[in-house]
């Protein structure tokens, strides 16, 4: 067996995500618009082509009598939009980013000329959603990785959205049992809906705010969108926020990562009450142990160029930490027993596969 086949066999021995050119998950988007001539009149029967820059996925349609075109059920990603029509120059718009659960509108003005003449339009801004009144923000892969995120769990980024109230750190609420630990625009926390590639991943048993029942790693997410209000029926089924995540897929180029994140006690400050208890007992002022290691690997690429792709991500977590606990201890005389904070050590490890 040659080295390439050994690598592919090792990768395929763990759960992987396969992306077919003609088959994908429900986490999709849409593109629509109109094609017009220099006078603003509609151009019917124009050929509109949408081609993925990463997987060579190509969709083609023709404009209707009103000059309108529409692409539905498109996987999020970066595309090149091309329009050709008799008597007009070819219109081309590269690097068109289509975001998850966001219907984009791109109106195309054609110029008189020969089809062999190509007019390339460069636009940095993402196309606007003028099809509905849904409010929300989409985060792409770069933004997800650059934002600070303790624990590297992507759904936690929901707390950064406008209209979100996070109350998990309030002293009068028990986050483990109180469903009011978070809300979006006044809705209860158990009314938020989280989907991964169109599949429901809500934590139905605990109803924690802003959490997925499955760990969603940073290196497995391509992008996600949080719709906070006015969303359509195809985006969710509840009155809270609608969180749509889409995982990465393979492309025609091999890409991956190897990473490890470490948090150590040496960079931690001591708790105020633990410090006072240690000094009162004649012990050294030292913070409770806090060691966390998150490590993993991801790999994606083509199995059959332009047709079949793979992507796999494995991540493991090891942590060892001490938590402050209050203990009542007897004294050597008849004085009132003192309450002392002591560190309690826990050791845990878990592994995640996306």
C-alpha cells in the first residue's frame, strides 16, 4: 500500500464528513436578483452561472421575462457569478461570498458589447438581504477563529449578539437549574434553537442557554449565523434566537491544522478568599491548580476532484483543576467553629470528534 493510501485509510477510520457535488445538508443559502441593460430595461433569457471557487460546483439558470434569476439551496461559500447575453459584454463578479441562512440579492447591469468582452466587478462588501426582514449576524471562519472564546465552543459566541442578555454569572441564579440564565430579545432561554448542518442539536435535557448538546469545535465550523428576530419559517421553529451552524467540507486543495491550547496555573491569580484562608493558616499564597489542554487535528481535501471531498476533525481535552469549597472545622476550645475555604482537586478528560 502506497503512502497516500495509508493516509487516506487512517483519516477514513474516524467519522468524517463527505461532501458531494449533488448532495449536501440543509444548512444552505440563496441568491437572487435581476439583469438589466444600460437603460434599466430587463434582459430576459440571459444565462446566469454560479460557480464555487473551492469545489467547482456549478449552477446555471436563465432569467425570466422580467429579467429575474434565482438560485436556491446553495451551500455557503465563495462563488464566481457570470452573466452572458446576446449583444452584451460578459459580466463577471468573483469572490462573491454567500453566507448561511442569508438570502443575498445581486442586481446585474449589463453593458453593450460582444460576449468575448469580459467586465469583471470587484466588490468587497457582502450583498445585502433585501428579500426578508430577518435580523441577525453571520460569522465566517476567520471571525470565529479570531474572536476570544474560552473553551473553544462556538455556540458561546451567541452572547456577543445584539439583544442578548447573559445572566449566568448572577449570584441570585443557579445556572445549572434556572432557565433564565440567558435570553434573546426577552424570550426564554429554552426557546433558542441551535442547528448543525440543518440538524437539531439543542440541549433538550438541560435547556441551558446558548449551548449545543454536541461540542462544536472551532476547527470544524465554516461559519454560523444567529437570527435574533423576524426570521422565516425555514430558519427555525421557536420564539428565541435561531443559531445555524455549518461544518467545513473538503475542497480541491488539501487543508488542515494541528493545534494545542494550554492554560496553566502559572498565569492564574489566586482567589481572594482562598488567599486569606491560606495566609491565616500559615500556608503559602498559591492559586488553586488550573491546567487545561485542548489539542486536535483537522484535515480536508479531495477524494475525487470536483466530485467527492472529505473533512475530519478530532479534538481532545484534558483538564486538572481545584475548586474552592467552604468547610466547617472544629476548634481546639469552645469557640465558635470557623468556616474555611479549601481547594478541592478534580481531574477530568474528554474527547470530541466532529
